[in-house]
C-alpha cells in the first residue's frame, strides 16, 4: 500500500514493505516520514484496547504512538484517573470503560469490612474520575451505571466487589458489540470508491474494539468496497496523524494525511465524497466533538458533502442543550509545544479548548448501534422519542 504524507509542501510517496511507516513531527513541527520497525505489535499482548488482567487494568499508552507501542498497567483508580486526564487513555467510549475499570480496581483492592465502607470508597473514586474530563459524557454515564448497580445490590462485601468488577467487564463486552453494530449500520451509507475525510481518532484506539467512525470504514472495506480515507492531523495533539493514520495503515486501508488547514482545499478539488467523525457528547441541538469538527462540518456544508457522526447511545445526552455543556480547556502548552518541543515564542499565551460544538443542521446522519438517524427524523432538535422509534 502507499501512504502519502505532507512534507515541506510536497507530496511524498513511500511504499510500506517489511517495516511499518510512522508519522512524527520533527523539531520544528513539520511532518517527516520515519520508518520504525515494530518487532512485537501491541495486538500480540492485548486482544482489546483495554483489558482487566488479575487486578490490573492494562492498556496502550496513546501518547507514545506511533513511535512506541507501550503497554501500561494501572494498579488503582488514581492511576486510571491520571491516565484519562493525561490522555494516555482517550476517546469517549474508551474513557467510559476505563472509568468503570477504575471503580473495579477500587473494589478489587478494598480492605473494607462492611458494605457501607466499600460504597464510600466507590463514591470517592467516582468523584475523582468525574473531575478528569468534564465534556465527554461517557465517563459520567459509566461511573453512574456502576454506582447504580452497586447501590441496588444488597450483597455482602465480597459479592459486591465481584459484582462491580463483573459490571465493568460487561460494559467492555457491550462496547465491542455496540461498535460492531455501528460499523454494520454505517457501512450502508458507503459506496464503492468513496473517499472519506475524518477528523481526530474514532477508531479502535478510542474504544474497546472496532471504533465508531472508523468502524464504518473498516466494515465497508471488509465488504469489498474500495474506500480511501483523508485524515487531518488534528492539532494540537495530532490524534489524526498519530493514531488514525496508524490504525488505517495496520488495516491496509489507503490513507492520505493532510494538515488541518487543507480541509477546504481538498473539498474544493472534489477529493472528498463524505465526512465521518465520532462524538464526545450528542445533545438535543448539537454534536460536541474534538476541536475543529465544527470547521470541518461548515466546510462540508459549503461543498454539499454529507457529514456523518458515529457514536454509541452512551454518548447521547438528550437532557441537555449545547449551552449547558462545559467545554474542557486544556494546558496552553499543548498549543505552544509539539511533543515537548516549543514552537511558539517563550512568552506566547495560547487558548486551548478541547472540543467545539456543531449544530445539528450540519449533520447529515447520526449512526448508532440501533441504526441510522436522518435529519428528517430530528430536524434541529434530537429527542429521546426519536431513539425509541429505532427499536430495541
């Protein structure tokens, strides 16, 4: 397969042979194509992106990709919370399952003798986890689901511990099946020969397995549809360049990397047939997703390109409007630096919202595990009744 990367204003073609191709920014933030040998792929160690293994939560440190494939073993809820905050664990569905596993770690290692003591420990861990990423609703959904299950149990301490762990494991299993269904439903929107543009990373690295937006593309590819993908780099943390390109290379799907500010140009040249992205929260009037999504949606509308969103029902928060959502703001250093290398003057200040808000009028379809929801079904306001009509 061939990977095209933007370097110094020229397109460079590099053939993938025995080594994997990795994209890394050099010291001045310009992309170079480096060749790195992956002797032992991470799939050899993990079947899923995150796993429970004998009282440890094992996952891939996503801040190290694509240069290194490093597994981290998290021993307690505090370590899970830190990994979420530092984006070693990221992606709304994965954050949700990781949070559930964080509570499972609290239960597993608890020395509580009474049920009330254990519940107090779980509540404290839940409060810690909720403070890590305020925008992605899956985190809150997962924590509340585990707590609700625990509160409704009248079992003794040991049985309660086991039930918390089992609930987290069940949520991980459900995430895999959910994303498979998203892929199946969404693949019906894909035509042979389509070129998709995607933003950020909504692949298996953002979930327990399969992904959301990339599940649609992967399923279409497995069905024999000859799809191609354009990935924007997704500043400031480069999830598109580092993670999405990495996944698509592993899957053998043709991929072209562009800078964020090339989106309008490639659309104007007829290089994009459809856009598909994931979501961190879907409210009644908008989709909240990685910063830059709104820009892509507006450009897609201007060029009459369908704009699709793929997300599980756990990402829907239909009790809220976009004005109710707290948009996370992250460290200015994520903008002034690229992988620890300063690119801005020393005294420069930077604004760094992690997410933006795309009004539903720009969304051509929302793909979830129950099916595909079209604008004719929701207009400018998505209600819970719309989801109920999709069936069980």
